[in-house]
């Protein structure tokens, strides 16, 4: 997938970016856009990519504390957390089994689940706000004022 990246002097160069291993390859046939709309759009794309990488890193930091099979159960845990929030007497067999196996109360486990749900939702909201701010920009100066 082609992306853009800002170089030291503020120019934009075409790159191929592979998120899995953070590889960045400069494309041989890339032509530097003129200042104006193409340059602004290239800079937006660069900033949007930085935002994505930042917030994916935040989410990964939450998820990396857990094994892959635990992460696979997050949706079920979140769904039971929602039931619990609506009615703390709701049946929550998955979370109950995990809490029992851990030797902790279901209330304590639901607090942990809620903290993770909130952390990821907060990151998503912050990411979306930055993306909206970037998309609303019309000039390089507007884009440079955004802190990521």
C-alpha cells in the first residue's frame, strides 16, 4: 500500500509502508507533489498514518498483557460486562468461570474488564478526534498546528 512520509526538510516522498514490521521503502517512480492541494493531501495522509500507528500502539499495549486466547474472549467478556452494568445480577457464565478459576470476585473481574473497555474506547475516541481535525484542515499551516 502506498503512503507518504515527511522528510526532514518538510518535503513529501512516496513510500510503501508495511505496518507488521515497520518497513518503509521509498518508491522509485514517486513524483513530489507541487505545493497546494496534492501536498496538503499527502501531508494529511502522513499525519493520519501517524495517528493510526500511535493509537494502535496504545491498544496493543493493553492487549499485549494477555495471551492470544484471552484476547479472543474479550468480546464475550465485554458483552457480559455490559449485561452486568445493566443488572449486576445478570447471568455471566464466562466471566464467572474466569473469576472462579482466578480466585477473585466477579465484581473485581468486572472492574478489570471495565477498565480495559474504557481504555480502548478512550483511545478510539482520541484517535477519531485527531483524524477529524486532520481531515478538516485546508492548509499545511493548519496541519502543522496539530499535535500527535
